[in-house]
C-alpha cells in the first residue's frame, strides 16, 4: 500500500503558494480602493454633523446611499470588496506563512480587528433593523438615519462612542498602512518610495478621525427627535447584538 510522499506534498504547496501570491496580492490591493471610497463617503455624514448636526448628517447620508445602497452598488461596490479584501489577505497568509507579514504587524492587527467590527456594525445597522418580526417591524431606509446612531449614543454612551470611533480609527490606520504598501508595490518604480514612518501614519489616522469624533459628540449633545415607538424599535434592533446587551 503506497503512502504519499511528504516531500512532494510540501513541494506542491510551495508551487501553489508561488503561483497564487501575485494574483492574491492584486486582488487584495485592487479591492482596497473600493473600501476606501465607501469609507470616505460613509464617514462624510458624521463629519458634516459638525456643521449642521444630526439633520445635515442624515441628509448627507441619503446622498451617499446613492452610491453604496443601490441593488448593484451594495453588492458589488461595497459588500464584495469588504469580503474579498480580508479573504484574499488571509489566503496569502495561509498559503505562504513564511513570507506573509506577521500577525502582530500593525497592518494585520488593524485589518483583522476592523473586519470583525465591520461585521458587527453591519449586523447592528443593516441586518438587525431589517428584521420584520416584532418589536422591530423592519425599520425602513427612510427611518434609518442618524437618529438611529444618536439613539445608540444616548442609550449606551460609552459603548456607542467606543464602537463608532474605534471602528473609524481602525479603518483609518489600516488604510494608512495599506496605502503605503500599495504605493511602494505599484507606484514606486515611477514616482519613487512613499517616505512615511509608522508613527506619522498613526498620527495621520488619528487626525483624520477627529472630525468624526467631534461630529458624534455634537449629535450626542442634541435631544432625540424620535417617537417613543421608534425608540422601542431602535432598542430592539441594537440589543439583538450581544455588544449592546452587556
């Protein structure tokens, strides 16, 4: 009875890793700009709260939905890149662990942490409110504006601010790290290296999310402008997540 040669298996895995790395790199890098554009559009709304409060934030969000919440846009410009990016990066790590960036690197830590929180955010702000069963009764798009976010900030201040600002910070920091890698991979031969330090990228990420944090603060300072029935539905949607049950 023959047995598989461990050496040939290792050789096959090495060949597979070498063959797939370029394609996986292109997929990971190519999906990043779609996520960046979505994040910028999505975060413009809370930034505008600095100028016009929750009302202006909600109006800007409605305009942004023309990009990311259409039947085509949500599937192929938002959800697909959000899934493809971490999957391709993970496959790169699994297929070539010796050449992959350390799991403890800033890029990896921020990326995997952001992926987890994005999934929780998607559940809390998109999936849970669409539940047609009582007491949620499917909170529709016209009802799901920044009053929903404000409700979280009023009801769970610490958890609300930590989740929103934490998510924005992780995405911004990961984007800064990833942008440097993408630049040095594709643009460096033509335009030269991107001369930034890890510290400058971290500082840039913090500065970048400050308008988001202050926008959330201004919304928190405003009174809730919803009916009691809406508040009950909002609470039911948020508490479907374990994070808001604690």
